[in-house]
C-alpha cells in the first residue's frame, strides 16, 4: 500500500488496483484501474463509462427510484428499508436561506468559465442539501466540501477557478506568502501530479489528476504490507 499527502488530499493506492482519495473531511473519491471496467457493481455503478445504468439494483434491474436502488444494496436482510427521503433543509429550515445564499457561488460569475463545461445545477442542489446538514450557520465544512467538489470537476474540464478567498473557505497559508517567493503556495489547479511510482520508474496503472492544494510541496509516505 502506498500512502501520500497531495495538496489537501490523502491518497492511498493499494496493490489490487484500488485508489482512495480523501479530503480528510466529507469527500471520498474511488479510482479503479481499467481492468475493473464492467466487473464491479454497487452504489457507485459498474464502471462501464455509462451513467444511464448506474442505478442498477442487486438483482440487475435498472431503477429510477433512489430509495429502491439504495435499499437493494443493503448488506443485512434484517436492516429495514428506508421508506422516506430525509431532506436536511426540511429538518433544519433555519439553515435553508443561509445554505442557498452561500451555495449560490456555484452558479455565480465566480465559476462562469466552467458553467458551459460542467452543469452547475446538480452541484448547487447537492451543496444546499449538504450545507443544511451541517450543525450550525457558522460551520462551513459541508459547504466548502460541496463547492470544492464542483471546482474539482471544473479542473478536470480544463476550467481553473480561483474561488477560495480569505472570507470563503480560506486556505490561509497562501495569504501570508508573496506569490512566486515561496514553495508552499496554495493552487486550485495545475498540471498532473507526479507520484513516487513514476519518479522511481515503478509501473502504475493510475493516472493522477491534479488535486487542489499545494502546487509544489508533496509529502510522501510509504507503508508496505
């Protein structure tokens, strides 16, 4: 197993072709090597590059209802089915106006260069949902993670957005260092990441996209089992 810190993310690469990318908060990405294509199933789909069949149940039926789809993949038969979708903004109505106001950054001019490449509306809806789920109006972890998820998709679509500020989900280290004078500046996007496997000429089946965070300093740790 190879474990490394890249920017804001903890990246774990296992020898069986599975990579986990975690922002150490509320977001996890799972990457698989190409030989897994069409050979997996579950809540994340079957990895065949077709989004129209991702809601396939355990019995192989394509479902349109999210609850029925989710219930089909429960691990224990004794676990009761979820029968009602809980909407956080209904449970915490005092959070809704704050969530909508803050999440509107996704649909604002800040992300304008990305709107034609990545539809902002699903990400806005997800942001409002997540922001309402947080505990109090001053706690921004859910909100920041939701906006960062859209920013990451924009980066993948070649639309780099400098969206963080001292007032919105700041990465404070950047504001205490003059640009181009220090090697630990925060950068929202850039070139693909070079991993230790690549540096040491060890073969890897993963392509690593640029991950948000520090552009230059990469801390690498290795654990072998």
